[in-house]
């Protein structure tokens, strides 16, 4: 049966416009779960009601709206305590969930790989764990001891459930650790290749996956490597890594990660922390911002706060103001570390790659090498990872004139031809 919902929000000392946008975002989250929104009730309060989230008068208003709209679900914009959920469900006679549960459901529906499914399940269980108390009426105590003196009261059903959940979380964490170790090994291998890593970060639905696909189209011509993209919240949960040849001999690894959102559950951030380590290890961040969204500056600030929590502060950033075509902004427009583009229309990509080249390949050196024929792998390396300007075959070996990084010039110093 399709779910019909009433949205409920409490504005606690927030700007009214920001609060209204937050409620609109909650509706978008509900739509992402294929929940039909049939109305909403909001209230301005100095603080949330501890027992029912909203005031008693508003509870009655919600109850009447639920009946009138024939809704079977109420969604609160804030994370609720077990007692708040229980009290509201008792008064409203329908299911009550909060924003966190809604986001967890979206992640659960969108997770495709084994790792992302396990990450979401770990987050869900961690969310459930402190909410076991009082969630069911039949959690009676198992009797312990003999006769009139009940010396040992035994485990409660709640304690059994808690122990099972803790064991499940522990098992999931052990499995996730294997994925994390595998990813660390992959990162070490990439570092050996001296290939810069660029991470796409930003608010959900800002256009990160579209930008990655446009760059693959423009510079790789490899449709098989495209990532999933769609105009919806949290279209991408899995971290994707693609090699992009932005210039001759200038290759980067471009990574696409899960997007962020306001009030993103910390359980999810913690569960996806190993995946988000790709961001921490990046040489450069492309912070993609939906410039057509009137609240894009708030989204930018929130993304930066989460990145700081992850430990990504200090990594150089290029701010990519995407969807500039939807709001009539000049494209492409470059100013300092900011650029306005349209990823969908592939406008501004050339200027963006110029920025990438200037920041990542500023130490390119023009070098001449004479590589013995027995070291053919070095020639292959330069062909793959540098811009080869000239090649000749001498009696002593292969003569190369290349533009390469300072690291590569130092690494293969013994084969360099001294310049007089």
C-alpha cells in the first residue's frame, strides 16, 4: 500500500526562509522514498517539546489533518526520541518516523554494492540500539532464581535484543574493515604511480556524477566507464574512481563520492567514513555547488563543515558553481579558485581542466632521458604518465624528451642526459 504522509516541523530560532527550505527538502526526501505528501504542520517554538516534539494543540491539529487527508504516516523534520515517537503514535494512531529514518531508508533503497549495503545496515542498527527501551510492550523480564527469593532477575528481552544488535554491528564492522584495508592498498598503488587524485564533493544532487560523466565524455571517450546519474537526492552512494587524461601526459584519478545533506545522520557519516577516506587522501577537491539553488551558499557551508569533521581541511579546493545556465550566469567564468560551468551542457570544462593543470602539474619539467633497451618499462611509464615530445633510438638505448613531474625527474635522474 502506498504511503501518504503529513510532514511536521518545529522552527527553533531559525530564519523563516531557511526553515521553509528545510521543510521543502524534507518533502523531496519523502518523494525519493515514493511517499506521497498530503500536507504539513509547522510550529515556532523556543525549543522542541520533550514528550511530543510539538505542543499538545499542534498534536490535535496533526491528528485532524491525518484523518482528513487519509494519511497513514507522519514524518518529523528532526530526530525523535523513542518516547516522542511512542507518544505521537499513541495520539495520532498512525506510524511516526523522523528525518533520520527517512534518510536511512533512502540509503537502504539506493545501496547496490555489498559494501554500501553493509554500511547502511551498520548505521541503521546503531540508530536502533539506544531506541530499544520502551519500543515494545512485551519486553517482559525473564524470571531467574528459585522460590520466593528471586535472587537473579535474568536478562530482559531488551538486553537480549541489544546484545544481538551489538554482535551484528561488530560483525559488520569487521567485514567493512576488510573493504577499508583493500581500499588502502589501492591508494598505496596509486601513489606509486604518482597520479594526482581529485575528489568530487558537494551537496546531494549538485551535479557531481554529471560532471564526472561529462569529463569522461570529453577527455576519455569511454562510455563504459560512466557512473550512474539522475536528478534525485542521493543518486550515488558508491565511490567511483576513474582515470581521466586531461592533457597529453597529464592524467588524474577522479573520484565521485556520496553527497551531503542538512542533518545528515552522524551514524551514516561514521558508517561511510572509510569510503569517504578517498576525500581525505585527495590532492585536490572539486567542490561542486548547485548555483541554481537559492540556498547554495548554505549548502556550501554545510558541506565544508562535514569535510572539516572528516579531516579534509587543508586540502586545496576549486569551487565549481554548476548549473550556471539555469540561472543566467556568465559561462565560463573563472575567478581565483571559483569557476561557473554547466556540466550537463559541457560548458566550462576546458577552463576547469586548465585550472586543474595549473594546480596539479605546476612542477612539470622538460627533461631528456637515455633509457637502456633493457629498461623498456621506464619508456612505457613515461609514455603513459608524461607528455613525450621526442623519441629516437640510439645505439645505447631510447632517447626521450618529455615533460614530466619533478618527482619523476628525480626518480629517473640516473637516466637523464645532462644539459650543458
